[in-house]
């Protein structure tokens, strides 16, 4: 079992949740409209929404929902099985600035002696997929890809060459047979590769390793809004903190010393960062970069860390997910006041959500057992700012 799985079981993450929306002054207009079967990915613009359709756990197609026409364009790209993420726990797909290319993870497109995930780029207009060849090592199977603001680079998590630690893996007694009482998983101690943050420059056919500490595992990278640095989570021993690496100097610094901090998300202007603290039932905290201060934003609700924290385009607040008793919630917290308002609640877990660029639409997906067994269905609702 890898270092991060010790803290979070990501398979529990992608079964998912409903989302908690806490934002003072947001008034919802009407009820949610069902889009159809599939998983919400991202808005292309204020009128078009990308969502994925799966066959079992394999990504099958990417569809577009037109909000104004209330129509679905199905199958803009039917992904061949060998190019699809192995399952819904694979690297979270990432839409490029301008909405023209999707970066995601999948097996190599050609025969390779190396197993694992590679960076694949899907051009939405041409529906063509290519492998980012300068990425030479295996990617982490459970992490995010982030685009630079100018769309010329991506950052991701991959192995640190020559860096290992002793860890536990679980293997089937007979790997050629399915698991059963006679063929259980066996615990085995072995050398496991450490993970670090990398950057690939799309037009230059090169990649660079950004984090080099041989004793840490680094993951969850995301560019700052102006593209001058990359934020990430770093695990060293039992200590977990938020770090930042400057892309010019390649110097990395700690932004937290709480030792229980994960998953940074910068505000649109880069002056604030929200992150998760594994404290109590789970809390949402804020870093004020100008004042060099850290403070709690949400500490009364159990914040769910495995879905992204989404800043409102205005930068006034953050959407997040929480699980309160037997309900999943979508909520919004207003940064200036700390006021929290519940937006949605559901007994079914929500597996994804997205906000339109103008901040007027919320799309989300739930995992439901009501129709055709256990499937994912997507919905959309609108809201407006009140006084």
C-alpha cells in the first residue's frame, strides 16, 4: 500500500459524495435538472458542459451538454479501451486553458515494457489522442494533472528516480486467479518508489523534476494562477504539509507546519490558498499569502478532501463537499465573513462537480442505485447572488 493510501483510501473517494455549498447570499433558482447518465467533468464555457460516460469502470466517451438548448452531443470522442483510464480512480482529467485539450492518464498507446499510466492528450475538436512522449516515467495512478495558465506546460506526480522506501503491498497468492478464500491477498514488504512533482513543457519536448528530496513523497500539484510556481502536498515521515516550488529558482518552501495539511487550491488572484487539514472530522483552512497567516474557514462540518475545493470566479468564497451524518452536502463558505450556507444535500454520494466560468451554474454527479444498478447520473442547477 502506497504512502498516501495510508492517509486516505481513494477508492472510498471515488464512490463519492454529494457536495456542500456554503455561501452567504447565493440564492438558488429552481430545482436540479437531470442531464443524463455520466460523470460531470468541466464547463467548456457558460453554455457547454463536458461530462464523461463510462462502460463499467472504463471511460467510454466524452459528451457535451448545451445549457441553452438543453441538448446533448454524445460521443465527441469514443476512447479506445487501451487508451482509457483503467478505472475511475485514475488521474483526474484536466481541461486546458481555452478548453481545447483534455489531459488524462492511461496505459501507453503503443506496446511498452513499462507498465503504468502515461499522460494522454485528447484534442476535443479533432477527437485525436496522443501520448505526451517526453514524460518518461510512470505517473501516479491516483493524482491530478494541472495545466499552466498559458497552456504550455503541465505538472503531475511521477516516480523519483532512485528513491525508495520500505512499504507494504498486497498481492494475490495466485495472481492468475481471482481473489477468493483459497486465493487471498498476501501482505508483502518491498521497496516502493517515492513520488515527486514533475513538469512537462509541451512545445519543447522536455520534462523537469521539481521536487528532489529523497525522503519525501510529493503529490497533488497545482499551478499558481500566474504560473510562476507550483503548490503541492509533501509527506515526510508522519508529517504532511503544503509546499510551494518556484519555477525559476526551483527552490521549494513550506507554507504550513501543521503536519496534517493536504490539497492546496489557490484563489483566482493567487493571494489566498485553501487547503484541507486532517484535524477533527476534517477542516478547511485558508492561507493569506500577503499577511502570511493561516486560519480555519470550516471547522464545524466534516469536510471531504477527495473532491476539489472550487473557488467562485469572483474569489469571494469556496465551494466544498462535506458529509454530515447520513447526508452528503454541497456548501459554500464566504472567505471575508466565514459564513456558510448549505446549497445541496443528498443521500446518494456525489462523485464530481463543477462551476461555470460566470459562476451562475453548478453541475454535479451522484452515484445512484435506483436505475440500472449502480450508475452515475449528472444534474445541473442555477443560482444567483443575493443581497
